[in-house]
C-alpha cells in the first residue's frame, strides 16, 4: 500500500508500520527495547570509531544474557515463546544497527550527515519483513533501493505475488511431507536406533536431515523475500541446495563478507580489507545467536 499510495514517502510509512507491527507482537516493552538499543548505537556511532561501535554492539548484546535483565523481560510476557521472540529479535536487530554504525564510520563526514541520519536508521531497523529473522540487507543497499522511484506496475506485483506464493506452498508442502512421512524428528530422537545402524546409513540420515534443514530455510526466508520484492527491494538470493555443496559456506549465496560474518566479522564496512560490503542471509546458528540462545538449548537438553 505504501508503494502504491505514497512512493516518495514509503520508507517512513513502512517504518511506522514496522513499529506498529512490533508493538502488536512484542508489546510496548519490546518496542522500547529495540528503540533504546538503536538510540544507544546511533549515539556511539557519532564518534566514528570502529572500535567503539563494535564494543557498543557487543555490550548491548551481552545485556541479553544478564540474569537480572532476563528476569525483568520474563515478567513482561505470559509465555516463554514471547520472551524468546524478543531475545531473537534483539539479536537480529543487533546486526542491523551494527551495519549502520560501521558504514557510518567509513563514510566521508559531510556526505554522511544527510544519508546517515537517525530517522533513516529507524526506517532501516524497523523494516518489518526482515524484523525478526532476516535476511540481512546492508544499510547503503537498503537506503538506495528505498529511494528508487521506478517501481514495477500493479500487474508485475501481482505476478510476483502469485509466483512467490506458489513456490512457498510447494516448499511448505515438501517440508510437511518430509516431517510426517520420512519421520525426520522421530528418527533423530531415537538414540538406540542411530547406534544400531551402519556408518553409511548414518551418512544418509545426516544428508536427509541437512536437506530437511534446507527446505525449512526456503520457507523461513521465502516469506520475507516475497514481501521485500513486493516493496520494490532486491533481496539476496535464497540459499543453494546443499546437495550440490561440499561445505555449508557455499550454501549461502552472497558476497565474501558472509563467510566473515559466520566467523564473527561485521555486516557492512569498506569494499576492501577484512570486511567487504554485501547483503545476504545470516547463517543459523550465527555467532551472535549462539552467544545468547545456544546455552538455553543446551540446558533444555
């Protein structure tokens, strides 16, 4: 609707919509937490120091694991799912405001003031199709694509919608078949069965599990990718089929920086050196996600 009614102001319309959607899902405390982290990151970015920006992001991230803060957050919600959704959202949002901060540090100061303003950062952080899970689009690419006025017609958008929904239904149907007919979860939860089969069988089961993981990712990222295309954005390509890959790093169709992200390097930065610009999907479990959520899964198991 923002694209059709007000193309010139669509970043701000989408930003307001993202805040409203965040409020509906996470409530006022959730919106306040995301906004607070964004404000702190923006203020630290004004020093134009990569070291300070990194330290700020890591410190904000570390607050997610403070016991006192966790107890306060749990009192905000009635269920554990809502609490962990907030934790997951704050983790993913950290990638976005870190991208803004690092890109701002690399820009020339006079040109950066107008493009790297706080309202533009809010529009970037609160863009809702990628709010909870991604995929990741760097701040310069997001801003540039949002400023484009030449968008597709209504007929083109309907074709994109129909084709995208058709693909999503096929992927979802395939994932359901694998879960119910191939007993994906039941087999891997049976330790005696896994201990009785041969190594070749274990290898086949591992490949089947990875393929199931891949199909779930197609559904998981297919929804935000479709919404991004309807908004006139150019999302990163979906992951490659793991059957044609010899390593998981080849699964993610992105520039070389994504491998750096998996090793702990930032989103965004200079075109050369350790950090290269680009956009893509954050691997899961990514380092930031592992830092906060993995201990919970270990405790539950």
